[in-house]
C-alpha cells in the first residue's frame, strides 16, 4: 500500500510516497511560497502531489498532511498557523479532497511526527510517549496507552506555547514567555547573531560549541535549560516512557541533550525522572513525511478490512490460511470471493499491487492459501526494473516464481521476446527459445537469438547459451555461451572501424570481445593498415578473488615500410606489452603494479596516440605498496627501467614513513615527521654516465595552530631536515646535510549574506552569499650545510637551497541558490583565486614577486560557463600562459565551445567546437584548432593556419548511430573514420582505459 505524506512547514513543504514499511520514495522539497497566501500554497501542494503520482506510476491510496498549528483533525479544519499569516479556520481537508479526488487526512505536524516515531522510529514499542519538535516553531505530540491523544478540542500537545516565566517576550500565539520564544531556531539565532554576527547559522553555532567556544556553549546550555522547564512539567504530569526530540534544533545533539538530561535528573520528581528516557528522533528528515502518510494509511487499512468482507464490491483480499503475511488486494470491475474454494476471481481492468510487483490483466484467479494465481488477457507484470507482457501467466505472489506464455519484456533499453518466460525471482527471469534486442521495431534490425537467456534486471546482467547473432535474419556469429551487461559493458562483441589516414593509408581496426564471466573478459584485435601491414593483439581484463584486479595488453606487428625506394620492402618488428594490477588489501592498505615494455620510442605514438601517448608518452614500470593509518602512513616503491631507450631514475627501493600531526601531551603543539630511505640509480637513454646514490632523509616539524580574535587561523612552525648521501657530485665521499625550516600560515574568512532575490542584467539570484578568503604563508629555509651544487640532482630533496618567500592568496566567491532538479542547491556565480610568491632577497638580489597565478570562473546561467587561468611574469611584464574557455550548453540540440591557448614565445592558438542536431535523424559536429603562432622545439614557426580540423556527420538508424568523420591535421594528414555504435551501449567496450597514476 502506498500513500503520500506531506509535511507543511513555514520554510519548506516536504512530501513523498510512503509504503507500509515506512520506506520513502519520490521525495520532494519545495520552498513555502513567499507570504504563504492560501491559494498559492494550496496550488503548490496540489501540483506537486499530482506530479509525484504521475511520475511514480504507483497506485496511491490517499494523502496525509501535517500542518504547523492547531487543527480539528476530525473535520479537517486548520484553526490558524502561528508562523504563517493569513490562515484562519481553513477547511483544508475538504479543499484537497475535492481537487485531488482521493482520501485526505489532516493533523498537526507534530502529531504526525509523533505517529511516525511511534510506529517506525525511536518510540517503537512504547505505550506512553511524548514527541517534541524543535524547528521554526516548537510543538509536541502525545501517545497515551498506545493511542494518539488529541484532547477535547483536538488541539493537545502545544508544548511550544507553554509559558515558562511570569513575564517575557510576546509570542505569535498572543501568549507571553512561551517556550517557543526561547528555543525555536529563529530565536536561538537572534541571540547568536548578537554575539557572532549576521552570518552565523545553527550548524556553525554547533561547530563553534564543539570546538570549545565558550559563548556558543553558553547559548546552547541556556536553550537546554529553558527547554527543561517545560519538559520537567511534562515528565511529572504524564510519566512517559520516552521523550523523543526532533526537528532542526535537535541536530545540535549532545550540546542540548546533555544539559537537558542533567536538569531533568536533578529537578524532576524522583520516580518519573528515573523512568523516562530522553532520546533523539530516528526518522530524521523523513519524520514528517512518514508520520503524515500514516494518518491516511492507518485509516485505509481499517476500511480495507471491512471491504474485504463484501462480495462483488470491486475489491477483495487473498490471504493465506494461517492469517500471516500481507494480504493480496485484488481490484477490478467485478471481484468475487469464494470462501469454500479460498479463491478470488477478478474480471475487467484487474489490478494487483503487491510488495513492489504490479499485475494488470483482463481476468485473474488468486488462491488465498497458496498465493498462486492464473491470469489471462493483456497480461502486464511489472517487477524490479522490468515490464513483462503476455497472453497468459501463472504466478505465485509469495515466491515470486511463475511463467508467461508468448511473452515479451522490456528492461532498460532492451526488448526481450520468447515462447516462454520463466520468472525465477522478483528481478530475475529466463527466456526460453527467444531473443533480445535494443531495436524496438516489429522486425528488428538485429537480434541475439538463444536457446535460453537469463536476465538479472536488478543488476542489468545477461547470461545466454547457444547464442546466434543475427542482422535481419542472417546469422553473423555463434557463441556457445555469453555474458554481458545491459547498460554499458560487453556489447557489441564485434567492432570494425574503417578509414583512411595519410600515415597509415587505408585501414580497418577490428576487435572482438568475449566476456568469460562477470569479472573476466578477452579482447582480440586484428588491424590492417595498407602502408604498414597487419598487427594483432590480445587484451585480458581480469579479477582475482581477494587479490585485486588488473589488465594485460599485448600488441605486435612486423611493420613494412612502403615508402622506401627498394625492390624488397623492409620490415621492422614492433611491439608493446603492458600489465597493470591493483589490489585493495583492506580499508587502509593497497598495492599497485605497472609494467610497460616497448620495442622503440615511438611505438605508442604511432599506434595508440589518443588512447595512450597523449596521456603519458613514456610510462614507467613500478611496484607501489601503501598502508595508510589514521596516525601514520608507510609505503614501499620499487621503480625499475624496462626499456633501454628511456631515461629513468630507478628507486630500488624507496621506503617512506610519514607520522601525521600528533599532539604533544596536553600542550597546543603538534609534532610530525617524514622519513625516507631511497636507493637512487639514474639510467640514461645513452646508457652512459649512470649515477647511483643511497639517501636517508628525515624531516621533523613542530607546529602550534591557534585562533586569534575567533576569526584568524594562525599556524607557526619550525622544522629540521637531516639528509645523508653516500656520495657527492665529484667523488664517492659521503655527505651529511642539515637544513633549518621555519614559517607561519595565516588565513581568515569574511562572509556576508544578502537576503535580496530577483534578477540583475538577466541573471536570476535567490539571496547572495559573498565569501572572501585571504591567506598568507611564509617559508624560510636557512642555508643548508651542504650547497645543492655539490650534490647529484635526482628530485626536489637534492635541490634544497636557502629560501625566504611569502605566498599570498586571495579567494573571492559569490554564491546563490538555484533550483536544480527538485531541490535548491548552492551554486557559484563567480569564483576568483589569485596567488603569488614574494621572494625576499633571493641570492643577494632585490626582493621581488614571482609569477602571479590567476583562476577565474563565471557561471551566470546554468547553461553558460566561462573559465580562465593565467600565469603573469612581473620580470618580463608579460603572461607566461593564458588559457580561456567559454561553454554554451543551453539544450540538447546544440552546444558550442570556444577557447584560446597562449604560452609565452611558443604558442598562441584558438579552439572551437560545435554540435548541432538538425532533426531527429541528422546531427553535425565540428572541431577546429587554429594557430595564430606556434614555434616548435625544432625552431620551425607556423602562423595563421589550422593545426587540426574535423567534421563529423551522425545519422540515427533507430537502434544504431552511424558516424562518419573527416579530419585533417598539419602533422597527421587527412583521416577518414566510419563508426557504428549501438544506442543501448554507446561506449566502445574495447578501449580499456584502466589507469593507475604513478606514485610521486
């Protein structure tokens, strides 16, 4: 059974679909309309309820609504809302029932929350319970003897309007010194703002208190003491088993709970105070939704039991003979119950909703004892992730097992047909003598025909036996068995990419993928290039149970050179072998291995430029093991050269121990240390002048982070680095070097919130949040005892020199709230970060700024984004680099992008990209890279010419996408591509891109 729960608040309206186990689906949260005028608020509630029902496809039995104020739950009348003006004696239940056309139940929101906690939450199992919600308002709900107590006028539980002083501030209810005026979040924030400023929030107030801020602790303690005055009265009067506290203020947790329990223990009557338990609500943000839904759900259950006794009424229930288990509700134009046969017969528009399964048909017979059923005529069975159709079905609602004859099914983007479909569970079924395809036509373009196909719709997995792949009715491939994932992986099995490229000539890249099981797959490659000849390779993606997963790739060719002016064309053996493995040993330990072997320096550049070379032109082989603990990390690195033409600094091995900041006793000082032992061996591509050094390095650091004036974070530190080298630059003499470090980090944050909302220069904004974060870091390194010029240079540790530098940073962020999906989210309208290093008298030169780095991001609209990053050199008074990008992505029919790249004395280029959908069948894509100026390393200069141009045409062939593209490049000549992609699985599954980054 499904009902909708609506939690109406002064700030937000939350709603969702709830089943009879208290699970919430299709959550939705909307702002309570400004001013909360009756018509506007009611329209918003009705629109969203209808939209949820429409999109969910579930049969909803009614709506329950919890409102923030006194109501008459029997008549469904809202007397008034203390925190929402303009509502008085409103017949809300009657209005909603008339417009929604279904049952509506109404009650106070805290009564609803109380009901939710009583049935599904922290109050489960208690006969006597009081719930208190601390939010914009403060309310209470009471359970006595297992029943909700509403009082004589149906308005009991208004604990928020209990006076706790003889005199005090006036309340919205016209009372004086009400509890709500002291512990409502609005009033707690009023006190906090006087101390911490307007930018303070309840979350920030909690964080300050937990960090030891005495003023924040005092505010929470005072609130708890005020709350205890009311709760002590409740404890003494009602003697409840539990008091459950919920609402936004309760998120403060122990900050309010600990002093509250202390007050109750010391001031309540002894027996009552000892018996009662004070606990936090368990249902959290869903408490109001679940509780409100119960208002209707509990009444529907009562009425359903009565209706089950009536014959020919259109609804009946099938229940097993013991009376246990959930009854099967049968809805139809005509429903008859036969007690002797213990069966129900439904005719005409029959519908059954049962434990996540929906069955519709023209006629059905359900046996109450066994829960077996037989249905026929336009049968549709909806299970987890699938929809099955047929003419006749036998099905057991208890075991979820059955069979459909002459069946067809849909799961995601896939269509399944078979003489018979056997249902093995709620989400798994087997197709006998059938086929599956992603082509929805009556005569599909292709189909995967099999003797049996087992489909796990929950995990989107397919296993098939005796498989024949057909295009039309023509078989093109056969497999004894096959496994694939219906979402992305594993299909298609065969991929052919023909084309023409200046360097390769006419080519055809062919691959075939075979899924051995869920974790292991083989890909065979056979590629023909008219100028270079045949090449082949095998990729093996594997998983070892308990020992990680990895990838092994091989590729081999006897490359011929047709460009030589020789009678017999020469051949060259070329190959590439790769192995990658990752093992996550446990939650804190991992191991990574990579092995790369190539025949020559340009192997990956010639054959795998985009897939591998652009990402890493010269990959290295290594083994890396890391154990990361909360207090320390320990690692092992072994790096070995595997290709003689590479220049590699071998580390055989490198051991590292990092002790993270540890507090020294009870002092405010923290200690950390980094210790590294490395055997360094530099192998050059020329295989000459190889270097070997063993180095032992220890860096110890003391720091004292503290807070100044409650808003400036300061962290001074001192450190000492001691390093031992087994040799120096000119001979084999050992060296011991020391270097002294010191410095300080300062940062703060200024924030301001603007409550205004509206539009400025076409940009919508809903409140503005401006954040400025300046930072200053100072680093000083005293002249090391050994000058770096006397040491071999392997990495940064060897290059340490005297240094005195300030790093200045300025971060500026402007944020607003925008509706994304169904909720408001914080987004950046603008972001600016500027950083620079100020070098203080480096090497006897005058003090100066180093490069100024800038990063700018502007997002005035969801569909428009501008990004720019720069590096400015004060010495040359010119930009070293300046990159900009503009993205326009307003809808799916077209996207546009522009960019520029600038690198001082090297490159200045423009880039552009356009995608345009002409209609439902044709789309176009263009890419361009235009050099205003480029100077290659060789000194060759290009000006005002295209570096790359590409044009692609995409044709929709119903279940396939055909793409033809032509590209021309200054270096690569002209290339033609033709690719067919299956729409149900558009990613090419043969391009294994598993990649583990190298340890630094």
